[in-house]
C-alpha cells in the first residue's frame, strides 16, 4: 500500500481548524472528501500540525495511504480539482517510505505571525494579519522574545485545554523584525503546545506597546501559571509555514520557500496542534 506525502496550503478563515469535527467544517474534512472523490477510498490523513480555527498554512504536511499507485502529479492535480472552490491547495505530492509519518517524523516546525502596525486597518489582508493601530517598538518585542528562547516550562503559554503530557518545550527560534508597517514574528521548535505561539506573541506585544517590561515577560515565564499570560493574539495573523524532516526522508520546505512568498501562522504539543 503506497504512502504519499502532501504539502498543503490553505486560508483558515472559513474553517474550524485542521481537525475533523462533528458540527463544523475543517480542512481535514475537505481534503479527505477530495481524496474520496478522486480515488474512491475513505482514508484518514495525518498532519504535522493541527492548526486552530482561523489559522492558515503555506507549508502544512500530511500523509495518506492509498490502495494503488498513482502518479504524484495526478494526485496533486486531481485533488486540487476536487477541492474547488474551497481555499485549500495541494502544492505537491510525493511517494514516501512507509516509515514516514507527517507528525511523528517531523524534527522541526516553523510558524510565522504577521502584525500590521499602522493606524489604518487592512483592506486586502484583513484575514491574514493582526491589525494593531497603536505604536509598537519591534526592538523591545525582539528583546522580550529572546527571553523565551531555549528549553523552558511553558505552562504560562499553553491553553488550559492543552493535552500535552509535559509543558516543557525547547523553543529554537523566536525572532521579530519590522519592515515598514509590517512586524513579522518567526517561531521554530520541534513541537509547540496548544496556543503557545499566539500566547507568546500576545505577550511580547505587551512589551512592544510599553505596558510590560522585558522583565515582566521573564516573570510571566517563571510563574508557570496560565493566568500570568497576556491576552492571546488572534488567529488570523498566524500561519504554519513549513515542517522539517530528517535528511533521509523527503523534505522540500526550502525549495517551497523560494517559489512562494510565504505569508502569515502554533501548533501544539504532543498532538502537534497550533499554538
């Protein structure tokens, strides 16, 4: 039974998140329905990061097993035809070894959060940025962000319903840069807790607007208490932009990044959902 890796892009605005739900439309549901219409099979796909409602992806990864072998370009094109008019696209498909698992094989996940920092609201990207109309000091945000880099107990920055067995994670990267009115936050780690990225972004924004000091961010981390976290950043600014796999397993994240102007998104703990 051949296994296929899918790299998926989607606008999370109309969806209740990645994961199938009983009473709401999800990204997983529409992709699985497209697979059924194309291949005539009911399959369950597994993804690298279960993004929440309103969160986007430009480099989500999933895998599926089919009963017969297909050309990978046929899989891509047929699924995209059946996904219309939903805002979901299969960027590419490739056959992978049976040992490949989109979630368990991942060694690093990458998220991007975008903040439009200007007085006027966004007209075109209102579902892809967090509009913050008051001034933000990106330099102070960057300084606060570095407090969170490393291996820590991130209890303060995980949702109360997070099902991860441990709150300890290693945050490899949490960088902030400004280009004109756009502030971009990049976060990378092997795995994230539920709502971790949005929690951390909401907290460093408090440093950026002067309500918190950098030391306040450190105290929030050390408190290991959810109530010590600043308000959660909204979902629309967040996008899962890529997933890394070991060298012996297929991975074209860097190639995809060259070909596409990645925009906008956490993921979570052992269940690898969005933060």
